[in-house]
């Protein structure tokens, strides 16, 4: 029983993809140099949506939206739709359930 549980946890962990990536992971995912990623961040990405800076000064990138940005760089409407969907899934944008 314990072995089966351990294997199930390992399978979940192996398939888990962190929602935020550091600059090296993001650059590798987008197949670019970290300096190119910085240039794109400065020119095309929005803080709080595509990336944020943690208290230690490190930039972390939103995996889902940087992939979508790369795929839809030439289709702004499609990318804005992806941002809207992402925003709607954030907990702070969820409707609260009222208790009876």
C-alpha cells in the first residue's frame, strides 16, 4: 500500500510543471538566450501578467502565458484572450460562495 502511494506521488511529481519559471528555464523553454528573454520582457511583456519580480530581485515568468505569447506573437487578439482566461482563473477573481 505504501509503495503504491509513493509511486503515485512520484508519477504526479514527474508530470508536474511549475507555473512560474526562472530566467534560465524560461529561456530554455522559448529556445532563446536569457539576454533575448530580457529584451522581450522589456519590450513586449507586462509585469504581473507575463512575469513578476520576487523580493530577492529574481524575475519569474508565467509558463502558460509566455508560451502563448511566443505562439501568438503576431495575433494580439488571440494572446489577449489567453490573458483574459488566465486572469479569470486566478483565485482573487473567483466568485465567493456564500454560506447559508
